[in-house]
C-alpha cells in the first residue's frame, strides 16, 4: 500500500507495478500457504525427566517436534510457556525458530529452577508457522500440552528437619521427656501389694517372701499422642517475600512438627483450610513413610480463598473427633468473634489446643531495608495488628487457650518447644 500510494503520488509506473505485484503475491500466496502448510501434520509434545522435584532441584524439559507430512515447513517457531514468577530459566531457551523437512524430527531442551513450593502448570506449547516471505502465518496452541509439576520444599530443609527430628538431636537439644502411663511396658515403674485380678507373672516372689505378702511389679510405657496440625491456607497467608511467606513458614513448621512427632511414635494428621473450596484433610497416621505422605500432601496446597474459620472448624469436627494435641497455625486475620466461635467448636472434644500466630508485619518486612517513612508506617500497622491479636487473645483466654505470636526467626523454635512441653506435661491423653 505504501508503494502504491507513492507510485500514484509521484506518477511512477514502476512503483505502481511493483506494488500491484506485491499485493498480487500476497493474495495468491495465502491459499497456497494454507494448501501446503497443514499445521496439523506437526506433532509437538513435552517430555519431563521427572514431574516431582524439590525446590532446590532442576527441571529438565525436552520438547520434540515431529513433521508427519510430506511437505516441509520453511519457518516454524515452537514456544514452551512457563510462569517466570514460579520458575527461573537456568540453561537453554524455551523456544526455537527453525525449518523442518518432511518426515523429520527436531528436539530442543532447556532447564528450569523452581522458585516456590507448590503444584504448578508448565505450558502450554504454542506453534507458529510462516511462509518464506513472511506474509502469512498460522498460530495454534497444542492441545493437552499443559503438564502439572509438583515442587516439594527445599531438600536442605527436609534433611535439616530429619536431623533435628532424630532421637539423638532431640535428646541433646530438649532432653528425653516421655509421657508415660502405668501398664505392661518395658521400663520399671514401682512395686505395690497384690490385688485381686493382677497377673501372676507380675508377682515379685523374692520381695513377697521378705514381706510375707504378695508384691507385684509395675511397669510403664510411653503413650502415643495424636497430633493434628491445622494450617490456615487463606490468601492472607501469602504475605511476605514469595519464597518466605507466612504460609511457607507454616508449611516448614508443619513438616518439622510432623517429623518430630513421628520420631516419638505419635500419630500425625494435617488439615488445611480457607473457604469451602479449599478444605483438605489428611487422616492421622504414624511411621516413617507417613512423613513423605504429609510432604506430598502439603506440597499441593496453595494459599487462596478467604478464611472462613467457623465453616472450617465445623468441617474438621465432622471429620475428626478423637481427643488430640491440636496445633492451629494462622495469621488470625479474621473477625475475632468468628475465631472464638470457631475454636469453641473444638472444646467439646477436650483437645489440647496451641495457637501459633505468625505475626503478619514481622513477616512482610523481614529482611527488607525500609526508609524512615516506611518504618513509621510499618510500626503503625504493627500496632493496629497487635491490638487485633490482643482482642482475639482475650476472647480465647476464657477457654484456657493461649496464642503464641512469633516471627520468622523464632517460629520453628516456638512450635517445637510447645510440642515438647505438651508431651512433658502429658497433655491430650
């Protein structure tokens, strides 16, 4: 159109003829392009080395392009889409511009590093086919080209938790404090006089001969506890740096508590909650394999939805009634009356309830250099949020429940020390 306009403006027949030739080529090339270039003859798919990786691991992605037709494609561009906020490109490129002949196959690959824990989609694949002159092109999204990939927390965190949760580490850092009951265990508890119904094998005949009355031995055994970890997965828990949000710390605390409790032969269950669409329950269990079941369970949870405390606790009490040691991890950014009403639903089951409150301002400004103005604003927000927490704390005080407010630096310590203290005092038995 430019050459045609210029030709008429300058009365230049060469430019006019040249413009008409270009227009004619464009119009004629379009049906020829669609006739020869059947994009459906291209088969494009993605291959992943593994679909479950740790956050500090790498995702090796391979894309295979196969031309099943008899015609060549002079110019094709294949792009594999991913979210740059969730993945970091480490090696290679996620697209290719090339030519592919008939009955040929081309492969390219690239490496991604996950930025955050969770279950995310990789893709879709897009295909662009152009003619030689670049006048015509066709683009389509490859159907069924979205792959879900599960990102576990960093492997270093898991190994650190496993080391911290080991028996020797617990003994060195917190001492061996076992909740015990009299029974048929292996550790000696004491002696008493025989009463009707005692088993004869428990009689200490030497002591009985000395005292001229039947004496029996008593032994003690550690009693298992059911630990339920309730994690707030509402969108407010996503506050903070993308890799160190309140929710990410809550998940780490959940894994730490799970590992320690399983090491001490307790049963552990997990319940994550926000609104009706985001209520997830993992029934309590024990054993070493259960730690990885919990790991797989929490890795799929994302902070989303508005927190409905009353509905969530109502759902929980319908699924689980056994008396337990309950850890509730939440930023408590909800109506104080709703929180009190929700926790009251747990009262009839005689749970021992420990509320861990990751204090929002401490997480959202953690490791951030603030100006004097921003610091003043942050202090004002902190005071307002603290008043909100104090209101909730006063409401729960009548139920005998305390709130442990913590920041990123002491959250793990608070969770572990409160668990050990509850075990020491024999709560939730």
